[in-house]
C-alpha cells in the first residue's frame, strides 16, 4: 500500500473508509509487479531505528499490516525475525511470498486487518505506507489489543518534499499538465512542503486513545532520480492516479514524460520518510 503521488501533499493520517478510499485502497493489486519494481522502499536507517527502539531480538514476534510486496518485510526478515504479514491484495501477497520464500519465519496472509482475528500477540506491530487505509475509529484499539504489554507500534511512510533548482521547477510546471488532464488532482495541490514542515500525523491519535505512550518520531531525508519512463511507471502505482479514467491517465503520463525530457531527461524526487512509534501502556 502507498503514500500518494509526489506532486501532492499527502492526505491526513485519517483517510477514512468511504467508497473512494476503499477503491483507492484496493487499486494497488492490479499493478503488483510494477509496484514492486518502481516503488523505492525506505531508508535502511528506518529499520535500524525501529529494531533498536522496540528492543527487538531473535525471539521477537512481529505483525506487519499492509505488507504489500514486501518492501518493509525483507529488511526484518533478513534479521531472522518472526513476522506475520497481512495484505489485502492477492497479487501483492503473491509477489511478497515469492520474494520472502527463503525466510521460513515469515508468513503472508491475504486478509483485511479491520476484520482479521487471531489469538497471537506481538512485540512489534508495524505498518509502512498503509496505516492511513485502516479504519480510523478502531485501528489504535485493535492494534493495542494485539500487542504484548509494553509492545511497540511503528508507522512510517514517504512524503514528497520541496527540492531546489530544476527539480522544484519541474513540479511547478507539472501542475499545468495536471490542471489540463487531471483537474481533480490539481485542485488538491497546495505546494510541496519543506522537510521541516512535515509533521507527525498519527501519534496524537495514539496518545489521545490512552492506550500508548513514549512517542518517538524520526525523519529521514533522501531522494531518487527517475528517467521519463520510470517516473510515469512509478506514478502509475499511486492510488489517486490509478483511479483516473484511462484516457485521462494516458494523456497525463504522456505530458509528464515529455516534460521530464524537457528538463534534461531526469527528474529528482526529494522525499522524507516520517517514522512514528509508541509503546503500549502496560
């Protein structure tokens, strides 16, 4: 599952569960292989920090919600950890199972966390770019119920950030194409935030629930370069682009690819990964 397209400020951590949100939530499965190839994953420091803050070890048991194709599963699997993965999309799960086959302590189940039941309990429950798709009215309580006393919750996702020079100019010019071909997306654009403007999204929710404390927040700035074809293939894995009418999406991508070529054949996507963690109240 995913954060949204790099031209647009990400939606709030309370995405809701309306019909459009449900359609967007399910849209990733049809491009599972492309998603696995084109999504950049997360900085290694995220996994090192989660491991250290949560005090994980060989006997720790993890639950990943919205595991997708395994971008956030593989780094923990390589550490030998036991991980139960929940994924809504069957094709996404199939890609993950193939990738994670060498790791016998990892299981991937196709199910919806909002209705899933288990008798297990976990030392860490984490969700990478998927927490915003869970039911905001029940997610914190459901997760707390599944954690061991003093277990940890970790949530992170990538946020587009304002760059400089040619990169910033590209995104400004891109809005003219969005306004013409996808005005519903252009209307949501409020400008890219600086790294310093990207603020915690969900930890206040956890504190307000009374179920979590010891909030930890970390940010990681990084960037990825894309050629024209790579850029539009990456955008085609984002839910707000996936649900556009086919002809509108094709015209949008043609225009953006041409724009990348006009900017020297490469676009740099600057982004910040925001990690939020909290400990269950024992």
